[in-house]
């Protein structure tokens, strides 16, 4: 009986969990060919960051890029939010493909 109760509690707990909304890149972030990443909240690429997108980067909110000399990569930036999105920052956000 304890095992069944524990399984039910774990299943209910998993249905209520949410991932972190905002993404803050301060280091090296590489999305490899065939890989994908989704930022459900605001995404910030800091001046100290190194972002290389060779896969698929899904952005559902504001994107801020402060990384100087950002590599274009060979991937796709998919802007797929449910409301108007903003791409801003002190540096241009460079991408190979934009959807």
C-alpha cells in the first residue's frame, strides 16, 4: 500500500513541476547539430558569454544579446512566443536561419 501511495504522490508532484522560466547565459553555451533548446522566459546572453547555435534555439519571450562578436553558427532561431517578442541588447543577435 505504501508503494502505491508513494507512486501516486510522485506522479501528482511531477505534473505540478515547472522548469526555470528565464535563461541567463554567462559562459559557454553550444547547441549541437540535431540538438534543441527552448527558453520559455526571457533569454539573456551576457557580454561574457559565448553562444553557438548549430541546432534549434526556440525563444518564447524577449531575447537580449550583449555578446560581442557572436558566432553565427549553422542553426535556426525559432521565435515562437504567443505574444509580440523583442530582440534587443548592446550587440546584434546573429543567426543562420530565422523562423
